[in-house]
C-alpha cells in the first residue's frame, strides 16, 4: 500500500541519469520496450526498485500506456509536455507554502477539490467543525455550494482560510512538507496555523474577529492592484481626488491601493489609460490603511487570549517582513496584521535569505505568482489550482514539478513499488562512456564530459562611439567618497574623483536632449569609483574588508527608470601591451560592479576604464558618448595619436590543449600547494606526483586526511608533507617554512580559497575577510615568508567569476580579479607567474550545492579534472579554462543586456547562423507563442498592433509567454514590460534588439 499518491491518480514514472542527454536515450529505450505492453505501474516500479536516483531527473505522469508513450516521446524529441516534469537539482530544496489574502475568491471555488480530494475534504470538514463549534457560520456553503446571495465577510474569509489550509493538506499528503510558510494579509492566519504557530481554534477566532470588525466599518471602499512602482503610485495618489493609501507592496511593479470606492476606480482607470496593468479587487473594505485604526479596541475584544507557539516550520509574515517568534504579543500582532501595509516583497526576501528555493501558492487561482517571479526569479514557483481548469490536473502537475526537484523524494511510495515485480529484459540504465586505465583511485567523481575551452582576455580597438542624434533622457553622475571613510592607511584622493565628476557633468551640457538629474529620475547612472591608488594588494584587500564592500549604495543608485549603470575606474585594466601598472582596487571594484549587476535584472551594468583621473573636455565628451550610446559593457579609453581611442574587451579562444602538460623536472623538484586539502589542491598534487614530483608540501588550515595522503603516494618514491598551516598567519607560515621549505619552492600552486555568496548588501566584513583572506592576503604572506627559488613557477587558481561575474559573486569576483592583478605584479618583478581563471569544478567545496546549481544554470559545466589541470600547465597568458553550454551562457549575458564576449568564432556568433533571418524568426516566434498562451488556433490571427493586455494576457499568461519566448528565442523581457501596454509589434522589436528589456513605456513615450 503506497503512503501517498498523486491527486489525479496517475502513476509517476521516474527516469534519471548522470547526464541530461542520457535521459533521452533512456526514454527511447523504454519507449521501445513498451511493445511488450507492460503496465504503467510495472514500469514505474521497475525503475524505482532497480535504479538509483541520479543528478538529472524526469518524471512522466501516466494513466495508461498511451500517456506514458506520449511523455517518453516528448523526452526523446526534447519537447515540453504537460505530463512531464524535469529537474537537475543537486540538493533537496527548501519549500515555502505561500498563503495569499482576499481578492481572488468566488463562491463554490472549492467544490471540485472537496468532491475529488479526500485530504482536502477531511481538512475542510475539520475547519468547518471548528467554526461552527465557535458559533460562527460554516465556511462550506460559500466554499462548496455557492449560489447568488449576499455573503458576509465572516463566510468569505472563513472559506478563504479553509480553502488555503485544505490545499496545504493535499500537498502534505503527497509528501511535500513546508520548511517555511509565508502569509499575506488574511493568509497570515493560514500560514501561522499550517506552520504550527497557532492552534486551529485560535486561528478560527482570529479569522472571525478580522471579518467581524471590518464588516462594521461604515462607508464604501475598494481596493485595486496597479502595475506601477511605489513612486509612480504615490504621485498618482497625490494628484487624485478622494482618499487613497498604498496598502500592499507585492513587488516593485505590483502595488495595491485601498480607499474610497470611487477614488479607487478612478485611479485604476488612470493607470489603464497609461497602458499599465490595473485590476479592481473583490474586497469592500480599506484593508491595511489608517481607516482601520478605530477598530483596534473592538478587535482586541474579539481576539482569543492566546499565544504563538514554537514550531519546526518557520512562519514568515508580510506584516513585518520577518519571522514571527513565540514571544510576539498575540493581540498586538493581529491588529498590526489588519492595519499595517502588507510588505510581501520583504517577506519573500526573508524567505530567500533562509534558503527557500521553492514557493507553492495555496489559492483557488494564482494571485502572487507574478510577484514571486519578480522577486525570486531563480526559484521554482508553482500554484495549486487555476480557475476554470481541472483541479486534479493543476495540482498534480505542480506536485510533480516540486517532487522531481527533490533528489530524495520517495517515488517508491508514490509508485507503489512493492505491488509489482521487476520487469524481465527491462532496458539497463544508460551510462556515459568511461575510459578505464590503471591509475590511483580518483579523489572525486568528475561527471562532466563537456570539452574544455581555453581563452584569453583581449582589448580590441573599436570605432569611437557616435553621438546618438535622437537619444534623450536624464543622466546622474555620482562619486563614492564621503560617508564610508577609509579605515586603513590606503591612499585615497577624493579630489581626483571630484574633478573627474565635475568634468563629466560639464560635458553633459553639450547634449541638449540630456540633462543632469538625481538617480531616482535617471535613465543612465554614472558612478565614479573612489580614487584608491595603492598598489599593495593586501592593503587594498583590507580596505575592502573594512568597508564590507559598500563603496556605493546601489539600492538608491538604481532608480525605477534606470536602464544602464556605468562604473568609471581609472587604471583598472591592462589594455595595451606597454601598460604594466594596474591599480588592484580599481580592478576589484570593476569585478564587484559586474557581479552586482546580476542583482538588478532591469538595468545593464557597464564599466568604462580611463587612463587618468584628469581628462580634458574632448575626452569628457567621448565619455558621455559612451554612456548614452549603445555600446559594449566593458570599455576602455586610451591615448593614441591625436586623442583617445575606445577599446572593448573580448575573449579569444586558444588552440585545443595538448593531452599532456609541459612541466620540467626542475619544476617538480619541490612543489608547494596551498589549499592542499581541497579538491583542486589534491588534483594538482596527484598530477604532479604522476609526472614525477620528488617532494610535495600541502599547506592547509586543517591538514590532509590520511587516506587521501595514502592514495596520493600509492607506492611512489615521493615525499609528501601536509603541515597544518594557516597561510594568513605569518608566524604559522614561518614555522612551516623552517621545517619543510628546504631550498625553496620550485613550483608554487596557490589553490587556497573560500567562497561566500549572496547579494552584495548582505555580505558582512566577516564574509569578505574569509574570501580575501585565503585568496589574496594569504598569497601575499606566502610570497613574503616562504622561500622561493629564483626560477620558481607560480600558478594562481583564480576564477572566471572575476572576468564576467555572477549573481551573488561580488566579493568572490573582486578577490579573484585582484589575484589576477597580483599575478601581473609578480611577473613585473621577474617571476614566472600565471593566473588560471577556472570555470566550474565538481565538488570543489568553494561553493555549496545551491550555488553550484545556480552556476550551472548560467551555463558553466563541471570540468574534467585531469584535462583542466593539464591545460593550466600549458598556458602562460592568464588563461580562462572552463567547460560550458554556450547556449545557456548566451542567455546569461543577453539577459543582462550584454552581448556574448566571444568574437570571431562561428560557434559563438549567433548571427553567423541566423543572419538577417532573425527578424522573421522572432516575428514567427511571437505569433506562435502568443497564439499558444491565448488558445488561438491560427498564429496568423494574432493582432500584433494590439496591446497584449487587450488581447487577454494577464499576469499568469505573461509568465507563460515569457518562458515560452525565452525557450524559443533565447531572449527575455521583464514581466512588467509584458503587462505595461506593449503591443505584439513592440515586443518583437524589443526581442530583435537583443531583448532590450530595460526600455520602459515612459522612455518609449519620450522617443
């Protein structure tokens, strides 16, 4: 007997493999096996009983052989199918149940669920009994029976609560339990109850108390959700007649207003006239406004004398945007819940901070999916039901999507594995080809077979940017000096950046259609990096740690209109061969800026590097041309001939690495490896010993496991020492050097590193000290205290993150970029030093499983370890060594408004294949996908001149359309753009211009 089953009664058939491609092969083999006519249950049972669950997973929900065959065929063809769900998550996700408030309910909304879902019916009956026991109306007439009559707030709110918690019980019955609950207004009562923070009787009393008091409020009121920013809504409220207040902030472009009914209707019409999204909510009281302050005493009388309880599930509220703890005052809290504005955006941010990666909305029809997708784009976000769609289909598809994302989900119980014997002659699990040879036992399980790419950075001279004739807008020019004063003796020259800022501001006067404005009004923001001119990398690292990386408050810099944010650095890049001096702080700030850009999806982050702080008027005008024009995002200006020339950064692929590395016998005489107990350090040690190293010293904080040392030696004539040594501690280094250095290192591999990932404003000085300590300060100590031979070869393990960044990588990218600069400094001193900018290592320990999943989604693939090590030993031009899915890499860059930096190679050049045909392709894609989401049979019938919202594209369909267009074109536009009144033709134009998603309706109007 299975412990739980999918609500639609279909059998889940799970396929999994080490590689994504192998899923297709497995599906084809099983599809062929279906000629034996096995039952679906027998196929499912055989798979879960005889196969381990692997990294890549797909589940087909099938009621019979025909549905199973259709799902398998979709996997073979690489097509989406409503009965198929897929995932490649490495670790179990943390799930958040999300409970919305009122406004998206209707009579009999739970009738189908009550009739068809036993778990739902049992919980609904339990809630109904609790309401009637407390002398309140039963929620079941509204929830199940419906009918055209006047329903009281007590009946409506009780039904909303009952429906939400009953849906939650269905998810629980299918083995998907919450780690977190997130409540929104009335939904906070359901969230508290499902989390275990309040008892059912107390939850019932709270629901009833809220409903009673709002029902006693005199006057005619309404609420509406508006697709504008807070600032825009506040301006409309200030200009509107009648009383209005902002009552809910769901996301940056999803704001709810409450107030007098006529005023609410008027502001909704005004927003619609602007071409933006607006919808009246079916609520007749002004929730979360000051109008409810008079109800405090009455609410206190009705609320139960109860307390919040400690519970294993964390209850996060939208009232305070944080966890509700057991010591929270019960009465005060529920008054705040009714009176205070809802900050759903802050609640979701708190859930993300606590590791939530799956959000499940408990409602009759999704009302918060748009906001969730805006706030947590990387998360898996699903609903439980959809109006006018079969409940069994909707909730079962969502459950399958969440279940397949969990590598530990108990499919055997759902598939009733014990009820069937394994099928005879069933296809074996497909495995990737592995070449076997006599070698010591591998240290890790490298699963990637993607070929390596080796590339170098280059700066290519380009045409000077032309002054855009028709461009217009506001530009803000800011400095970073002032509030965060330096805490070390780092050289800072505020006057230099001030002079540069004034020069650039003066140059804006030459642009009659551009004007200097505040960041809140700016289309383009220019930030002048602080004039940090110290060359010592350790000192610079300490300064960045002291400031916790906060050189500029990007949250205030990036306003609602901003489409591009420029950082101006000076001397932060080696552009021409003759340049030898690069300022490490400038390079590090550039890397930080690149990574922070991934946190602001609506704006493109770019950088301009200048040769000097003091520029003349002509150079300043060239800078403004760069800022306001359509240009690359990594730009440098350098002197040449009569003036400055513009350079752009690209990445050029080098020849394929040879199968064996170039490493001389002298270099293998005395090998020193920092980070010696890490995966990368041990791989280097293994390879050096295989190539004949005579002596290897592994430096690490905690030492090396004895078993790893034994596998390294494997009977070879090599001395291996692994002293415990924190390389950031000069005394520890001096002691280790005295004992083990001998006549000095012949090969130094710096593999020590720590990763701390997260939004830039959440990284503390402790996080930065960890990252910069091992990577930068530790290397400086090693160079100072460990004896090195005059011909020593030095390899520094840097990261590709320092070159193109990544979401949450601001500290890690800056430290690695500084390591690249350190390599150049050591070469300038005559040392043979190379910085290897690595891609993704399998199980490196630098990043956790969630971060690795994010990196893989960006396109990087785990490298073959031996091939990577060999490549690093062959090149001396600070190579980038990585494996990648370049289709995904392209989406990563273009999603930020950045062209793919690889040039001159057909496999990276999209236009080499599509040429001028891309216009027709995008137009066709928009027609096809619009027809699909609108359920139109003929794509040619789509009116491209009409606004998408007029065609019937609501927030839910916009989500679907965005995903479909992303899959078909590799390009994307923001959800707010799709709901802002954009027409099909304007959408095609945006996609054709590299998905310029940052052009707002207001900017279009100015054009």
